[in-house]
C-alpha cells in the first residue's frame, strides 16, 4: 500500500493543511518527537498558522530514537492525528513539521538550528526523567548520564539541557537574543525548573553566560493536557482505513485538548489561541490542578489496573468500586488546590471521569505506570505533605503508594530510572514494616513524609488490606 506523502490523494473527509507548506519557514525547534507532541503542540501550531500564517514551522528533534524521524522523512513531514469519540473517528493531517533530525546522529545540525536567527522558540516534551532533575535539591542531578556527559563535553551535547546551553552559547557568540524555552512536560512550574537547570549548567561553563541567560532568557511555564496513548498496530490500521494510505506516524487521541501558557516570550510566538490555548499570568494553579487531579488519578488507576490485570484505563473505570477510589482520591486532592481562574472544579472532575472512561481510547495502564518514581513527587507526594501539614486526612494518598508498592511485588520488575533501588527495596522489604525499605530509597520521598510515621503506618495498613 502507498505511504502518506505530499502527493497522496486523500478522502475528502480527511482535513489537510490549508496553508502553503512550501512557504512555511522554521521558527520553532521542538525536542521530543513523541506521540504527545504530535497530537498537541503540533496541532495547536497548525491551527495558529492556518489563522495567521507566519514563520512558525517546526523542526522536530528526537534525542535517541530514529524511528519517528525516519518516518517523517519517508512521509514528507506529514502524519495524521485521529480524534476518537462516541461521534466517530476524524483524521486530520498535520503538516507543520518542516525538518526532522535525530540528535544522536546529527547533533551539529540541531545546534545549527538552535543558533539560527530564525529559531525563536524551543518547545520540549522529553518526559520527566530526561531533564536530570535532582528531586531533593530541585537542581541538576550530576549523576544523570546526560548531565555528566554534557558537563564533560559541552560542545557535543547529548541531553536536553546540554543542547539548550550549547545553543545559547552559540547565540550569544553570534550576537543573537536567546530563544524562548517552553517546557511542555508534566512538571510543576516547569519553566522555572528548566530555567534553573539551564542556569546551573551554564554557570559551570561560564558565569557570564549564566548572567546573560538570566537577564535575557525567558522560560514561560505551561500546562499541557491531552490524553494520547502510544500508537499501536491497531492505530496504524485505523489510519489506513481512514486515509487509504499507510501512515507510520498516525496517532489517536481524545477530542479534549488544553494548553495554558505564561505569555512571556523573547521574540514573539504563534497565535496558539487559534487552537484554544489560553495565555495566563500565572500558570501554577492550573499545573497543580492538572498534575494532581488528572495525572495523580492516572497513577492511581494505572496501579489498580496492574494489580487487577486490567489493560486499559477505561477497563478500570468500568468497575464502580474503582471509580469510587478515584473519586475519593480527587476529593482529597481538591483540599490541596487553590481556586483556579476560569475553572469550575466540580465540572473539571466530572469531565476527567468521562475522559478516563472514554470507550474509544485504549490507554494502557502499563504505559502510565512507566517511570512512576519520577511522577510521584508532583502528582502525589507534594499534595500529601500539604494535607498532613494542614492536619487533614491523607489516607487516600497512602493508598496510592501502597498500590504502587504492591504492583512492584506483583510484577517483580518495572521500567523506571530508579529500578535498581526500587527492586532492592522490594527484595529487602520487612514483613513487619513493608514500606520502610521503599521510604529509605534516597531522594524518592520528601523528608517530611519519611518522618511522618503515622502516615507511613497508613501505607502499611493499606498494603495489608491489599
Ligand atoms: C499520563 C500522562 O503517562 C502518564 O503518566 O498520566 O501522559 C497523561 O495522559 C497526560 O498528561 C494527559 O494530558
């Protein structure tokens, strides 16, 4: 079967870019060419360009995996996003990607783009673990492989922070302004986090450079939301039947999408409002709401799914007892949230339950359970600390930690950067105090929780019930 390309003739109900792709110039470098980016920032950017054409084409950079880069090459930069709902499936072709690079092979080309006057924004979706963030200090983890490699050999970076710093070095040498760094990963105050990491690495190189970035750089925070399961053979088959051609990059997603962005850019930005993005002065309340209510519930659902052999989020949501657990969890979370401008929290919660239950979205519980150690702090543990400080009941959060521990025992394995420590904790667990070895893992639980003996007893009590 033919592969999607710019000469494909597609069915009339498949929407295609309405702008002239040949005239689209690069303006954004995006690092992390995963499913999420393809169904989120790229879609918003396409809508912005359709509304107001401008030099906002995306150069898509993947740090390590070659597959999506090769697929973009074979498909002239095109791919489809399939939006699934009870109303049916709708395919849209996205054409905003103007170049594609595997950084591991062509790091020099990535740096050339990063130091080009045309590049005004660098967006990031590299996942929590890629930044080299030390959860205890909030600064750089010097043991992180990419961080140590990029400090040792800064001109040939391998990791996201190393690329940003080397790109900024070259811009400064060329007399250019910095690019705006727009983090789109699920981290709290994500712009501040990345700013700090970049400044720390820059400082090690040259304090003057760090000062220049501090004075001229911008790192707006942003809250991103769209549920985008990893694509499967089924996704590609669905694309085939909708498009009539093969699309190796097809992804499927829900209709909902949200992007709240701090409007603080060095040299302009696309009109992302055209896709429904909201520009706000303070993004933190939205991030906190989303990380704790959506992602925190996801982590709960993921481990319920693993323990009960339920493959997809929707399967967990089909069990009334588990829905009650999610509702109880959300109730505890709401006690930790400030009011969020423009958001009706009860409605937001109701929508989340509906989104999780969407029968057309096959979101694997195992996918969400990946890297749980990197997700617990912002999704669960900070809310737990705040709940305990205010003297409220945090047993709903103890339940999630117990589920996670139990799921490790059940699987005997996991995919997580702290895997070795976590498996060692599981192997040495003391039946009389089964969570103790997990709480002893360095830098995983905040000190306030390590010393919260009563709460840890609740984790043990939940474990005993499981
Ligand atoms: C999920 C998120 O995999 C996970 O950890 O919780 O990817 C989630 O689907 C998105 O943040 C939704 O916006």
